C-alpha cells in the first residue's frame, strides 16, 4: 500500500479505514431513523382508525342514517346531515365543473403567454393556499348577505321591490320573487343561510384544485394528437372538444372527484356561512336551511355526554369515512379503467 | 438572381395549370431568428417532390408553410407568398383552417387518434361538415391507403391497436378523407421498419395519380427511388453561424443525383457531408 | 401568375379544375368564426373568474374589517398591540380587543406542529426518495397521502379521545416517577399541535420528495463514484440540491397549520391568553371565528364584525407565507447545468 504521494509526503488518506467504519454505522443508524420518520405517520393513521373503530363500531346502526338529531343519544341520527352533505356537493360539482374545466381549457389552449395570463396562474395558485375558513367568510359576505347591499331602504332593495320582489323578514331578511308565478320556482336575494349558498361557497373553495387538476390532465395529452387534428383543418374549439377533452376526461374526472371528497369533509366554511346545527328535516328546495355531516359530528364532539362525545361522534365519523372511501375508490377505478395507454 | 433560374425547371407559361403550389421569396422567422430565406420554387401537380438536406436547414419549416401549420408556433412569422391553385394562402383574408382542409399532412411519427379506425378516418369530414355518405368515404380512403383489406372487419377497433406501418397508412387515409389535392409528408417512414417503409413508398406511387405529394426525407435513397423532382435545402454558407436555410438546387431527381449543378449538392448526395 | 378563374368567390378559386367535384362541405365560415369567438369569450370568462374570487375575498374581509375598526369601541392600534382579548367583556372598550392572544395561539400551534412535522416529513421524504425500493415506495406514498385527505374534524376527535388522554397519563406517570409537578389542561395546545403535525407531514414529505427526485441521477452517481455512503449522498448532495423545494414545503405546511380550524377548535380550547406553555388551553384566530359563528351573533354587531377583522389578519398572514414560499423557490433554485 502506497504510503506516500509523488512529492514524498504522507498521504492524507492514511487511516481512513477507521473513519469509514464509523461512517457506515452512522449511515445504518440514520436509515433506521428515517424509516421511523416514515412510519410515524402510518402508526398515527392506524391508531386513529383503531380508536374510531373501537369507539364507534358498536354504535353503528340504521338509526344513524334514518333518524334526525335528537337530545337522546339512542335516538339521534345524521339523516339531515347526510342528505345535506350530498345536496351541497351535488351543487358544488355542477357549478365547479364548467367553471374549473373551462378555466383550465382557457389557460392551456387559448391563453397567450403574457403577463396577464401569468397573473391569473399566480392568482389561482394563491387561492389554493387560502385557509378554508376564509372561503366561509367569503360565502357569508357574498352569498349570504350580498355585502349588505340589500338592507331595507337601500337603492338596490328599492330596485328589487320595484321589479316584483317581495320583502320577507325573518331570521335573515331576503327578497323573494316568483318566476312565472309558479309557487316553487322562486328566486331569493341574498341567498342567506340556504343550501344553495353552501354549495356555492364550497364551489369557490375547491375551484383552484379543480382547475389545477384539469390543467394537468389537459397537459398530458400528447402534442401529436393536436397537430394531427389541426392538420385536418379543425378549428381550435374542434381540436379541444373532439380530441383533447375526450382524452383528458378520465384525469379531469379523477381530479374532480378528489376535490369533491375534500369538500365533503370541510366543516369550517359551512359553519361560518351559516349552516345550522340542529336541523330535523330534509331540505326541499335550494333555499332551505341545511346541515352537513361534519357539522353534526362536530356538534356531537362538543356535547358533554360520553355517548355523544365519544361514541356517536365516532359512529358518525365511520359513516363519513365510508362515503369518502367510496368516492376515492370511484376516482381510482375511473382513472385505471379509462386512461389511454399510449404505446 | 441565381434563384430565378431554378424556378419551375423548364416549364412554359401555358403549363401553369401544372403548378399546384408555388412559393415565392419565402422567408420564415421564429421570433427574431431567421430560419429560412429566399425560397422560391414551383411544385408540379401529380408528381412527387422530395425536400432533402441536412438537419435544421428548413425542410420541415418549408413544408409546414405550405399548409400554414407554422401559424401554430408562437412567434412564427412568414414573408413572401405561397400560392396554392392561384390564391395566396397567406393573404390577409385567408382562413388557415380552410387551407389545412385542402392540404393534407402526414407526420413523422404515426399519430392516430385514440378512437376507432372508422372514427379516425371520419374525423376530418365530420369537423368540416361533410354531408355525403360517410361509410362510403371511409372505405374509399382506406382502400386508397392500401389498408382496407387488413382492417375492414375491425373498423370499430382502436387505431392504436395497429402496427406502426398500419397506423401510418391509417393517418394517410385520414388525410385523404378531407379530399385534398396536395399531401404533405414529413419523413413519413422514418419511424417504420423497412417493410412498412416499402409499402408506404408503393402507396405514394399509386397516390400520385390523383394527388400531388411533397415529402421531406432524410433518406436519400428513398428520395431517389420515389420522387420525380428534388429540392435540396442547406445552410447559407455566407452566414454560416446564423444557420439560415436556403434553397441550393431544384430539379429533376435523376439530374440532382447524377449530375448536380452545384458543388454543395454533389457533396451532400455523395455523402461527403450532412 | 395568371388567375385560373376570374371568379371572386374564394372557394371557387381554391378549387382546381378537376373532373371530380367535391360534394357536401357546407359550413358557412361566418357561422363558424362566430361560434369560435363566443366560445373563446366564455372560456376567457372562466379563466378570469378566479380574479373575481380574489377580489371577493379581499372585499368581503376588508369591508367588514374596516367597519369594525371604525367603531368607537375599537382602535386599530390596540387591536394590533393589545394583549387582552375579551370581546364579551363589559364595558366595551378598545382594551378588550387586542388580538395578540389569538395570534399567540395560532403561532404557537403552528410552530409546535412545524417542529414535529418538519423533521419527520423530511426524514420520510429522504427515506422514500433515496432509500426505499420502488415497491415499498409505491405502497407507502399513497398511505401517506391518505393522511392528508382525512377531514380535520376527525383529527380533532382523535386529539381529544386519544392524544390528550395519552398525554395526560404520560405526564401523570412522569410526575409520580420523577417528582415533577406538570399540569396538563384537558384542552391544550400540544395535543392539537400533534394532530396538526400528522396532518401536514404528508405535505412536507410529498413536496420535499418531489424536489429530491428532481435532482439528476448524474449528481448522485458522481458522489457514489467518489466513495460516498448513501447517507452522505442524501444529506450532502441531494438535500442541498433540492433545498429550495424543501424549504418551500416547510413554509407551505406552516401556512396550512396556521389556517387549520377544526382540529384546534376541538382540541386546543377557547381561552385566549398570552402564554408559551403548550400544556394549557389557548384559542387560535380560527377557533375564535368558529366560536362566534356558532353563537349566532347578529351580523352587524361588534362580535359579528370582529371575525372579519381577525379573518383579514389571518388571510394576510397566510398570503404573506405563500408569497415568501414562492420567492424562496425562485431564489434558491439551483442550476444543474
């Protein structure tokens, strides 16, 4: 073993074998530490699921989805919350699909590369990072109260009454008009604490997520497909609607379903915009008050009795998780079944 | 200039009907960069013209000018004129969508849509509002592309399930369905195996009876086999660092490959560079 | 170049003189262009709609916040600097509206959960990116993603039914064996921070791991070639190269922790106070807003408006953090070539 360098000095590499052994030990220890880090989250997830299963499973019964909330734990159920949640996300899906996918199409296929487009992209990315509670306040101010522009006696209020709206007072005042004199076909302004306002609030919340997911799906469509379509004399919209969107659709649907499943679990925005806690009926029109599953669960958690706080809440959580699992399962199934395999 | 003498090799004015598309003083800019300049040549109807030359000298750029596909590249700008059947396709009022229907294009890598074979061929007619018998049109185009016998029982299968050579013939059938007069082919066989390549070349022979074909190719033997006329594009020697493409020589294929008039052409076809 | 025909009809000019006439292409160019323009306009509206949303957020927060500050019982200065938050206190004076206790609660939970989540998240990211074989990664990564998808109200439940009791019994044991006298309130910041940390670990892990995987293999190969161990490659080559993405993941995760609502509302308590003790109950900005909303305060009242002032402050904080994270990514991005 050469002990000297060309100049005859002692090589600085002598004695590194000992250090090498130490480096190896450090490496081994570290890899175990890293594994621990990764497993921490998994352990927590397992603990969470076990905790919920233990506390909630014995209390699972059809009364959970058949009964309305009640002061008596044996009779209490989440019927109004389940239906409320489903209607809310129904409205959310209907509203966010055209807005979100339309925005993604515009940004990927139509928008010129200039500062304004960049501004829109930055804006969307910022909106994705806004806390959900702020969207609740947005919903309250815009959909619930319309910025207070419709206080009785204001110019807007007078305008509305002049074109046929009638003032209804109550917990929250609103102006109502019958469309074509059909009793159940009416418009109210502002939307107040209605399920429509709830659905629209959630639409704004998940809109950035939908846009970003749709953008990615559209970007994944190979350029050669667009080239071929343009080459055949297609207009831009024909290229988009007949080739790009059909190919991107599985990815778009997956993104939408994931966004919807996030919306189902959101509590704070709905509380802020005025969803109710104790609702013992099912909404019959979009203007009705409503409640949602996570709000019911939260309410039960805040009650002092253990039957509510620990057991019923856990049972409600199981129902919520079951619905989430179904939605995510559908999303994954869609993606695997319909994704095109470009060879 | 010397370029004028190279235009439409020996044709008389009365044979203008023979010219399907004519390029005059064409220059293409991508943003600030000049890519090709001073391109002037006439392409004869019902013949196959090959564009050859080393990479990056504007063959594809020139080809894509003929159906205004270059418009899709942001920052691309064209000077000069391209006259198709007597009309300048770059005139201000002309709609590029119309041009692209009239001029078919086949790309280097086969790119059928992820739709059925039938829907692939029917795509062009459908978007352009075709009112005739679609089944008959699809069959006619698949026959013309020498694909009908192989796929007539699987028209509803996905176009992506075909082999590479079949996919390219499908793309040719798809281009034929909009009933163009001129078909542009950008290295149509370079992604295919030799047997599939041969089939494409045979197809080109058959097609030229009804259509005109302009093909960009890197494969000189292919150009020599298949084309009637050949245009050689190369880099402008006077501004060699700028990589500007110019038309060096244009003539009958046999003459270009056996007795080229320019030294550069001779060097390229004999393999001394490129 | 002679005209083939003298017709002014563009379509006829484009038609060559041939025996076979083209049949059946009937689409008026005018109609088609009109349709394209309308669609373009609709799509533009959808694209620009997000700007409307941002404007809406700013208006809805700040119009009411300004209204709040215009009240005689409140001053902006006291709001931003006061250390007492007693919105229901009598008499109604500016001294009761100092927001710092709420900010204290928010930042304390944010910092604690960051302290827990960041090392664990980076550790998981390094493991998944540099150590785990691909089959293991394909199983572990989706499971981590599930953590991020669990609704926060469930985390709140987990905090008070599992974490807090465990914490209290651990402290009990500590007190009896070591003789300390530590008190853990039922509602406390630490329990909330633990579950918020679990919630944000996937964010840190995912974004950091993406950043690390973007580091070219050639850099790793060079380090291995010089005789480095895997640990050294990970810590001395990959992490520094991916630093901008990793730092960005920290800031984004903290921003998420700051904006978190339900878990802290359930587990951390409703007593605003200036404290550094994580074992006592606090109230965050978000929890206060929920508390007021649950209580049905009329919208024009001072409490009804106070939530907008607090909300505006919260929005500014998270906006600031998101902007900083963008700057960090741009400033520290390493050039590989």
